[in-house]
């Protein structure tokens, strides 16, 4: 299923400031240690986003009891620890909440978008703070994944309106060094079949490549329609992932 990408130099060709795919094994931790540090909290080797920004937390793959204790202190008792694709296993006192099979896809080094001038699509609008209520309403109707009142602060979010009503959107989420995750790709059920998701994703790919980073994204393995769309646009599968959530002691 996966097309595992690696290279001896760890450097990418055109369109990527860094080709180090190793940071994609811990995209939450890498984001919180760098580009998103201002939007999160850290203690020791544990890190988590501010609760109004995102639900994601991270500890190293070789996490020990002290790391889990640090994360529990950050989150508080009986809190959701959304470990995203973290491979570490928490202590037995951490209660499982969910497990979801998925995959990670990446934009190939040096590839260019197939849709011409996607970034200049006049039908797309950049969404800001005033649009958050509509964004949350669209998320509630489509359920593409976790989205909080301040999630839009993680990066640029684009939308499509029909007679003034927000009917589709997509945006930038995790930002490990050299990469930007495209996320929250969603379309109102009444507006599907018009290519909105492809337009939004292509425009974001253009924006990410323009700043010499590479796009990547995550998708539930069961969402075969989304996987097919992203592969048509040019993404390739890198690796399977497992999304897991736990309750702190």
C-alpha cells in the first residue's frame, strides 16, 4: 500500500526546503517544537496544543514513565490525550478512547501541481477570525476530523461560498520542518460533486510549494474516495498510521 520515500542525503529537490521524511513520523511533536511552539505547551519531552487550538499531544517514541507523567500534568486528570500517530504506548492507567486506521500521503519531491494557476483561483476566499462560526458549523455538518475555535491559527484556511454561504473549505494544520499538512478538507453534502475539494487542495499545494515546503496529509483508511482524490491530484502514500486516543488517569 505504502510507497516509502527516503533518500541518502535527506534533502529534497525543488519544492521542498527539507526532504527529511523522518520528521513525519512525529509530526505533532515536530510542529510543537518548532513552528507551532507559540500555540502549545511543553513539559520535559511531552507537548500538547492549547485546548482551543487542537486536541493533539506528543511524547517521543521511546517515552518512559516520566514522559507520560509530564503529559498527564499538562492535560490534567480524566482529559483526552489525542496521540495522533504517536507510536508510544501509554501506561495501563491511561484508558483507551479510540483507534482509527489511516495513512499518511506526501507530495513527491520536485513534483508540480497538475491544476494550472490553482493558487489564483478567483472563486476561493481566505477565511479569518470572523468566519470561525461558519467554519465550525461546516465542520459539524461534514465531520472531517478534530477542529477547534482557534484551529485556523495553525495556518491558512481557504473556503468556497455559494450565494454567501460557506459550502467547502480546507486548510493548513501541522507544520514539521520543511512540510505543511493539508487538513479539514470538507464540502457540504448539498455541494458535493462540483470539484470543490480538488480546487481547495490544489490551491493549498501551490501555496505550500511557493514557500519551498512540501505538502502532506492524513486520511482514514476507510475513506477510499478521499484517498483516490488525493492520489489523482499527485499525492503518494508514504506509510500506514494508527490514530489513538486515551483518557489520562
